[in-house]
C-alpha cells in the first residue's frame, strides 16, 4: 500500500514514459511513502475491518517504518 504522493509519482512517470523522447528509456520511480498512515482515515474503515478479521488476533500491521509492515508469515497462519 502506498499513499497519494506515491500515486502521483507513478502517474508522472507514466506521463514521462509516454513522451516520444523517452522511447527505449528506463524510467525509475521512487515511491515517497508506504502509506501506512493513510489507513487510519475513515475512508478505509471497511478495509480495516476486513483486514482485522483476516489477521491473527493481536497481530495488527506495524507502523514503524524500520520494521516489516506485517510481522507474521501468512503461510504459517491457519484460520480456526
């Protein structure tokens, strides 16, 4: 998940890549955020509820940018 600024960066990269002078070039995009702070917005309430139901109890997504976003391996999780 990324935030709106990352979406804007991707959109701009597509615009640059569509220019005739960019033909055959490699376009590199740096996404400025991982978007974790945006999920607190009420717009995402239904998605948060669905995710919380799917995640193991007590294993909320991590908001520390130095840690993995999810601290559990889905292949090891078996829903009861």
